[in-house]
């Protein structure tokens, strides 16, 4: 996707201008959020702040509490404890004007009804003061060619894209995207990424959840890793895992046997190794953990389980 | 990118959204074969069946079967396009995720209810027009020619349709899944039809059935419709010996109020939050 082809997009999606200059405070602030089901805390004391204009990704295994958190923030699920402010308002009492500033793409895609894609976006345009024009909106999510198809006849991925379109139609200041690209083909995924990038360029704050680490690395300014209802780390994707990140693994083969050493000082290890070696060291590599390795260790998966 | 510092425009008014919803609801209603057959066309089918089976037999001197049952069929039609269609429709929209979408868009519940009511009134009007045309043209049922009777027809229809709409919204909150709604609501509607004198001459029903029926709107709608389509002297054959317009209006109004309160207090965009 070419950068310049996104320029009109950026303009199309520019968030509605608002009365006061963007206040510098966080767009989302959560303190001690708890949600219980039948006595079991599925969100268990989450603290988080998301800044204006930031793209924040929540990562975590199935059942970690990502959707529950997003639903509380979007004002569609009650919480059991904690303080939550979204755009300066408690989502539990967010009114219509507040909802108008928030876009939501839920994890579950609706089954769709007998309306066509175009009829659907034309209808929902009536809910917004300054909706993104219908044709433009469909092109943004790559549904231009399916405009006349009934929604209940769309493929799963196409319905997903329609949900994304409806989420951004009202030019929200803050957008929740719960697994926006699950079920999308690789081209559609890249298209969604481009959409998020143009939203960011237009000043929209985005909170997304994903299981794709490359997606988080590509899109997010910061990622939060949540597991069993607790936020275990928050950092820019390249810094996630701190110490874990700096640990390098030196591998080589000696007498036909693979060897490996973990170290924070790979250069020193290499010097010793090379000094001791009579000739070539077959299969010599120095690697540092990628986002995926760090993620797996953060969520507590034993390494043997994934090797 | 810096956006110009201006006021974010207020979202559109609930009436604007309600208007858009009426059109959307009509479209969806017409594209749902199940709704069109079992809610919209059903009374015409009933008319054809009753008319063909009983033909010109008389319920009482001067009152044909077709004429007597047209009243009950019209009342049933109103109940189906309002109570049954709305109750089943909402349960299905909730299951399908349509309502969750409306919730996150901040749709005013009043706009949603307004859309339902508008669609119900329009489809009921079309349904009744079709039914009366078939009754008059095919089964020779005489239609009233004085405006007073048409006025009665109008307020009974309107009251019945509004009561059915709000009760349909209310029942959809209690009924659970779309599947449960599709099984339970038509069953309830059929039982009410038996009790309310849609299939039989009301005065021939056991007294306890008449008393149960008198609690619900359908019996009163049916009776109101009889006062529209039957000759004046037929009033003497009613349980009370009169058409009881005042009481009919009161019962329908009471159900509109009760239904509105119930609907407003129980309405949920999603099951379990
Ligand atoms: N309505 C509910 N009733 C009871 N338990 C629930 C309900 N909704 C969610 N849960 C439980 O809460 C936990 C967190 O669920 P949640 O949907 O937030 O996870 P998630 O991180 O979004 O997972 P995934 O990656 O699979 O989407 C899960 O264990 C789930 O079983
Ligand atoms: Mg989830």
C-alpha cells in the first residue's frame, strides 16, 4: 500500500473538530479495574493510561480479559470495581454525545441482515453528524465491489470489514478495535493496517486487541500484555520484555552436536569461543528474542511447550 | 495534522434517526419471507379458509360467517403485525448482533421504538386494506358506509397496534433467544385467538375462557371490530348486550401504558451485560 494513496483517506477520516483544543490528559485512564463472573475475577486489577493520538495494542491469550476490558471501556459492560475515565467520562454513564465520540468494532461480527452493504452504510450515516461519505467508506475497507450484496450473504471476512467501516463512519476521536483483522485475508489485513495508520495520522486514538504480534509491532505505539486478567507489562513493541530482550542466544555446532549459550554479553562469549576454536564454527548464530519470544515468556508459556 | 478548533456538531436528533429506522424496518420486514407470510399475509389466508369453508352460512339472522369472522381476523392481523412480529423481530435482532451495533452507536431507545411503531402502523394499514379488499370483493362482506364506524375501526386498529408494539418490545426482553421467541410468541398468539373468539363465536365459549380473554387486548379488539362490521342489532348478542366502546378504549389504553412502562424498564440491547 503506497503512502500517498492514503492521503485522501487521512482527510476523509479526520476526527470531527472539537470545541476545546485537545486536552493533554489521557484519553483512557483505568485504575484497579475488576470484572467478576460468578466470583471469578476475569479482569483483576488493571491500571492503564492511553494517551491522545496513540495506537495502543492489547495482547494476551484467549480468555485473558481483553474483550471484557474493551467492553467496559466502551460502556457496554458493567464493572465490579475500579475507576474508569474514557474521554473524561465514566463509560458506565456515558451519554449520546459521548458515544458519538467513540467508535467500536466488537470482536463478534453480527450475522448480518437482509440489507445490502450500501444500504447499511447509507442507513447508519443518519446516526452521525458528519459521516464519512458512503462510497469513500466502502473503498477504505475494500468493500466497494460488494456494495450491492446482502450483508447476510457476505463472507465472514467481508462482514468483518463492514463492521470496521461502521466503526469509523462517525469519525470517532477514540476507536476500539477488538481483533479487527481476525479472519481477514493477507491483503485485507494490510488494508486494515493502512486504515489504522491513516486514523492515527488524522489524530484518532486507537485501542486495539490482536493475536498477531506482527500486527501489534507494526501498528502500535505501545503494547500491553494481559494474562489471566492482569496487565503484566506495558511498553513500546521494541522494548517489551526489557531484560528478556537483551538476553542473546549464541548457537553453534561442535563435533556434530548443537550447542547454545544464553548471555547478556554475546561479544565476550564469541571472543572466548573463537579463541578456543581451531577453525570454522559451523552454524554459528547470535539471536535476540523477537516480540513473539518475549510475549510467550511474558504470558508464562514454558519454552519447551512451543519449541 | 491539526484539526481546526470548532464545535463537534451534535449528533442527529432522535426523530431523524427514528425516521431512518422506519424505512429500514419496512425494508427488512418485506425482505423477511417468514414475516410476510406469517404476520402480513396470514389474515388473508385465514379469510380465504373461513370464507371457503363456511361460505355464506349465517351466525345469526343477517350476519354471515365471513362477516362475523372478518372482525376477529382483522384483530388477529393487527396482533400479528404488531405484537408477534415485533417480539420475534427484536429477539432475532438481538441474537444477530444488530442491537449491539445500535447500542455502541448511542442510538436513543426512543428512536428504535419509534422505528418499530412506524413500521408496525404502516404494515398494519397495508395489511388491513388488503384484507378488507379481499373480504369485500371475494366474499361479499358488506363494508360499513358511515364515517362513525370507520372512526371506530381507526381507533381500535391504532390502539391495538400500539399496545401490540409496546407489548412486543416488552416480551422480547423476557423471552430470551430468537429460537425461544419463535416458538413461544406464536403459541401465545394462537392461544389468545382461541380464547378471544377469533375462531369461534365468542358468546359460545365457556365463561371462564371469556373471563381470561377479557384481561387481554385481543378480545376487545375483536369486539371493537365486530361493532364496525356487524349490523347494529348484533350488539344485543354480545356478552354485555352492547359494544362497550368505552371499556374497549380503556382496556387498550391501559395496555398501551402498561406495555410502555414494561418495555422502557426491561429493554436491553444485549442479553446479559
Ligand atoms: N458473559 C460471561 N459470563 C461468564 N464468563 C464470561 C463472560 N464473558 C466472558 N467470560 C469469561 O471471561 C474471561 C475473559 O473473557 P474475554 O472475552 O475478555 O477474553 P479475551 O481476552 O477477549 O479472549 P479472546 O482472545 O479469546 O477473545 C474468559 O474466561 C471468559 O470465559
Ligand atoms: Mg476477546
